[in-house]
C-alpha cells in the first residue's frame, strides 16, 4: 500500500514538473515573438523539426 502511494506521489510530482516546464516554455516563446527576435512562422518550423527528430529517435529505439 505504501509503495503504491509513493508511486502516485512520484507521478504527481512528474506531472507538476512538466506543467511548470510547459508554462515556462510558452512564456519564453511569447517573449521571443513579442520582442520580434523570432516570428511565429519560424517557431512553428523549429517545433516541427523537433517533433520530427523526436519521432525518428523513438522509432529507432523500438
């Protein structure tokens, strides 16, 4: 029972960490775009490349 509670706590902490990381990433992207350091189109291209690289990586590790 205690082990199950520890696993649940770990999963909750992991979810919270990802939520915070996501919020920070969104804020940083917003700043870059608002300061005209990068355009929305450029950001979409970059994110698309990252997604393709991740897909390639995960397929290679199967």
